[in-house]
């Protein structure tokens, strides 16, 4: 069992940066693939980024070059550094985890946090 708690969301202006954090509790954090998804009002949840056990990241095209995912296995933490934010990045951001095997589909993740809101004004 893994519990995930996100933090770091807020209201920013276009072009600003934010860093989201996801703290994980439970056993064997290092075996888990960690991911960020987001969901805007009236839209489906979408994949943002994931990071595998070895630190390799994969990104959605919409955030590539602007967002960076990283993990600190010693602290059981995953970060999402978001730069050059755009109004279309406005959404609730969720941290998710699954043991082994990187996936971009939310239904394939076993554990989810409660989410943190990111709002980008133009």
C-alpha cells in the first residue's frame, strides 16, 4: 500500500514557474513508477509525465521542454518542475504510482493522491 500526498499548487501568471511535490509513504518506494496526471474542468484526465525506477522521464508533448520530473528515492518524493506555464496548464494535478512498468494511461496506476490545483492566469 502506498499513500501519496501532493503539494505546491497555486495561482500564478503565464510564464511563471511552480514546483509540485508528491510525498509517498509505504514500502519499497524505489520499485514504483511515479507519474503526474492532470484534469481540467470538463476535460478528461491526461498524462503529464512519468519517471521510472532508474530516473528516466517521459513527457506529454504538451509539456515537453517546459516540465521536468525528478525523484528522490531517499526522501520518497517526486517533483514536477513546471516552467513557462501557460493558461492551458490550468488543472488539478495528481500524483500516481504503480509497481514496475512505465505507463501513460491513468487506469494502469494503482495509487493516487488527492491532487493539487494549479491555476495559470493570462
